[in-house]
C-alpha cells in the first residue's frame, strides 16, 4: 500500500524539526513504491540498477534538503516521484552518451586486463592521470579514491591490502578489510559495466 498524503505531511514536519528517525523512515517507506512507479512509467528500462539509483538519489536529496518540498503544491509521494523521474532521465541521457564511447573504452579495458602480469612500480609519480586506461574513463568519475580503485580493478590487482591502503582502512582487521573492499569493488564494477566496460572474470 502506497504511503498516504497524511503520512507524507507528518514525516515531512518531523524532518524539518530534525527528528533523527525521520530520514530512515522516509527512505524505507518510499523506496520500493517509487521504484515500482518508475518501472511502470519506464518499462523499456531493463537495468533496474539505474532505476534504483535514481530513486535512492532523489530520496537522499530530499531528506538532506526537506525545505525544498512544499506540501501546499503536491503530496510528498508526487514530489519524490517527479524528483526520481528527473534523476532517471538524467541517468538515461548519460547512458546514451556513454554508449558512444563504449567500443574504445572496451578496447582499452580488455588490453589492460590482458596484462595481469603488469609490473608494480615503486614510483608513485606514475600517476593515474597519465594512465591511458584512466584517460578513457569519463571525467565524471572525479573522486580520486574511486579512480585509484578503478585502475586497480582494471589492471587486475587482487590484493586486499592494496585496496585497503587506498581506502584508508589498513588499520582494520583483515576480515573487516575484505568486507569493505568487496563492497567498494562490487559498486565500482557495476559502474564500469554501465560505462560499457566488459570485465574478464579472474580465476
């Protein structure tokens, strides 16, 4: 059952008042209904990750800036639907632009993955910005840590310790490092697939 208008108004007021439980309640209540709405409105979008990301982004933007919503103009459900729809349309536009770069990007990625014996350089002056592989990654991947992790993934790096160092979690336990590294690698691999990079399975 979709959230009622009264619930939306009530939880919105709690957000404005700084209720610490309100953000998680908004996300848990509206996430799946919004995903369902976008699925119905965009039946040709087969990659549900794009829809889920758009909804998640819209929800986080709202709970971080609830003052942008005016209850006098629409229900919270309608407002969030329009916000998620806008985020989805932007994401689909980015996908179309990425598709134009897909072939050269795959070529570079496959060449990098074939070099699993790539020698590790002790000289860190060979920066990511100078790497032909990373130059093929769109500039929108601007986070320096993400770019460092992406280069390690694409060049076949498998050592957890290297990823842990890049993430600044080298002081954590080995078990915790593995969990955190896996989470980040899975997230970035999804992003690579959406960029058109075909990752070769490592044995």
